[in-house]
C-alpha cells in the first residue's frame, strides 16, 4: 500500500505519520510569558539531538485545523527558557489533562493538579511530581512553515538536570527499569516502558562484527533462524571455531536421534540454536550451529 502524503489533508497526514513513527517521548514543557504567567503543555514531537552541547528539540506545531499557534510557542518567544519535565506512568492522566486548550491566562499547574517548583537557573517553574526535569535555555525557534500543521522547532540547550534519587541504581545513575517512561503513539494510544517490556541489545563496540554476509551458507539461509538471530550471530568479532570441550546434553541427543537424516538433524539443531539465541546464549548457539555444519 503506497501512501502519497501530497494528496492528504493535514489530519490524514497526522494519522499515518503519528501511528507509524512511534513511540515518541513526551516533552512536558513548562514556560512563562513576559508577565510571569506559567504554562504547562505536553509535546511528543521531541527528542535529544546533541550531548555536547546538550541540546533537545521539541515542536509546538501550528494547529492543523485553524493554523493558530500554541501558548508554549508564544511564551518561548517572549521568555526564551523552558523546563522539560519527563513524563512517567504515575502522571500520564494529568499530563493529558494539561493538553486541553485552556485560555491563555489559565495556569495548567493548577488545572492538572501539579505542584510548581522553583527552578535553579531559569524563570519557568518545574513540575515537582516529575522525576527528571531539564532546565533549558532556548537557542533558536525555527519555523518549518506558516501553514496549519507546520512544525515550530524549539531548539534548547540543557543547562542542568534534576533527578529523583528513587530512580537511581546502585551505580548512582538512572536505572532504566525504575523510571517507567510514557511514550506517545497515534490517536489515543500511549505505551509505558517497564521491566516487562525492556530488553537489552549488545551494541557493536570499536571492533567490527563479522556481518551477516560472512555467515556460513546453512546459517545465512536458514528457514528457522530469523533476522534478529542472524544479527546476534554476526555481531561477533571473528568467526568462532568448534570448541572440543563444549558439552551439551540436548545437542548430544539431537545428534544421536537424527544422525540418519541430515536434513532433519540440521532443522533440529537450528531450532535449538534459535532457542539459545532467544536466551542470549550466543556462544552456545554458535557451537550448536557449527555442529550442524559438520
């Protein structure tokens, strides 16, 4: 199915793009106007774009239905400072409430039931209930257009962070399993990052992985192993050899029962290797697959 965005309405483009490009982190932005009135609003067009200097970008886009601009955008043009309060599971309903289009003079801290907390380096207040707050100085506001739906990029340097100790691990750094980030999808859909849906992927280090193209033919063209399995196998720095001291009872049983039918034995060995890879036992999986090759 080909989606030609050039012929779609703003609402239709938003539907397709926001459902596909997800999940997106939420910038819960607190700002003030020239008179010191606070505003609080969430934006899911948001991410980290630089660590040196530390820069985030979020986009309070022009409204698609009537091309009006948001109070947050007006505020950062008047007072170029913003606190990005990170949204977690414990506050998502209140964050959603704050996105209502209240009149400009309305204080969303009060409407959404949040506690305003004085920042240390900038004027806008922080959300006390947020476990991570980023005090930021706005470097630039870059418009992507003047039509409804056009992004208005707020490029901001992070000056300091406030981190609740409850989300720190034993190493004194943020434990990803404790923060429970909330992320935005399309429509009314959100997701939460917690221990049940977290997993680790070994990142390639300074040494190069051997690559899928160098895997033995029977592994690369396996009908059992998936692309994720091949990626794990190909992320080793050199082609493993058979370890004569490797022992595995199930491997021994497969060879014993299926040796009379090489094709069936290869299938069983690949299924066992897939199970090992799912358990992140890459070395063991390689030994099983090397047995299949021989």
